[in-house]
């Protein structure tokens, strides 16, 4: 797998804990993506954590709670 710009998409497989490409991607229920690069796919879980934290903080602000 390389980031050669071949038009492939990259996915993070939550079942196998690895980056997968269009050629070897698991079923949609097991993957996050598509991403433009293998590096982006590899960082998918970190991005999910960051987004969840931001959304939870926004929900708390909306509800008038301090976080």
C-alpha cells in the first residue's frame, strides 16, 4: 500500500485494526472511511475521539453545564 495518488481509497478496519484499500476492504460495517491517504486512515480512531470530545463539550455548553 502506498500513497502514490493512484485514486485508491483507504479505510480503517475496526475488525482487523489495520489500514485497508479498495482492493482488500472489509464489509462497510467494519470500516471507517474512505480516506485519501493511508496515514489519514491510520489516524481514524484518534479523529473519532477528538470529534466525540468536541461534540460532548458542545452538548454540555448547550445544556448549560460547565466542562
